[in-house]
């Protein structure tokens, strides 16, 4: 499974990952109890690679286009999902971000043309779910001046957990250290 997430704006963030799907989510496997594809016992899935950066909007759209057309995946599967932050224009000069709208339109077009799944996610949901603490926990925290790289990573993480390629337990700090006598 490949997922790419975009935080659109006059500086856009982008983040992508490739993951091996867990049992029950992978069409090639037999489910939790009788999976022969993954060998003995249920397989929990694994993030195989990820990358994130920020750039001008048309550079990011170009990167998504290249990503969509790249056929080779580490797992040989070709399931792809493009996720983008939704943008609802509100009155007022400061909130008007045409670059965000242009980017959403361009990505929708690319996905329609290439028959790739496209989903919008609200900024509020991404920020609420994918906190800095969770990004740091999974090792996906990349500080940049305006935070667009991390915002793209927040959307990537939200989508990855929804799909099941990242387990929520991976994001929670243990309250009692391992080996503690408590
Ligand atoms: Zn399996």
C-alpha cells in the first residue's frame, strides 16, 4: 500500500509512505487465523519506507504526478491513495489561499486521470489526531520554519491509521516502563 499526503498552500508539504498491509487488510492473505501468505500467525504490517519535505505548490503537484506514475513498489502491489488537506475559503484577505485550491484541483484531476483513490481530510482532524508527540513517537517529526512538512506527515499518519497500516498502539507512550516493578 502506498499513501501520499499533501498539505496545500503557497508552500506545500508532502509526505509519502509504502507499507506492507497487516493480515485481514492485505487482499493476498487469508485473514488472522488461517493466513498462509504471511506465514505463521497474524502479521501486523510494517512501514517499509517514508519520506517528507516541502516546496512550492507546482513542485509538489509534479512530485505527486511522478509518484502516481511510478509503477514499482517494494511489495509489488499497486494500491495507491492520495490524501490532501481540505480547504474551505472564508471571507477575509488573510484566509484567501488560492494556491491551496489550485493544488486540490490539480491533485483531483491527476487522480481521476490515473484512476487513483483521492481523499480529503480536514486540518482539524489531522492536527487533533496526529499530535507532535505521536509524530515523534513514530519517528516522523521533521521541524521546518512553517511546519508544512509536519502537517503533511499529520495527514499521512491519520490516513495510515485509518487504513490500518500503522497500529494506534505504536503511537502511545507506555505509562509504565518495561521491566518496572510496579
Ligand atoms: Zn496475512
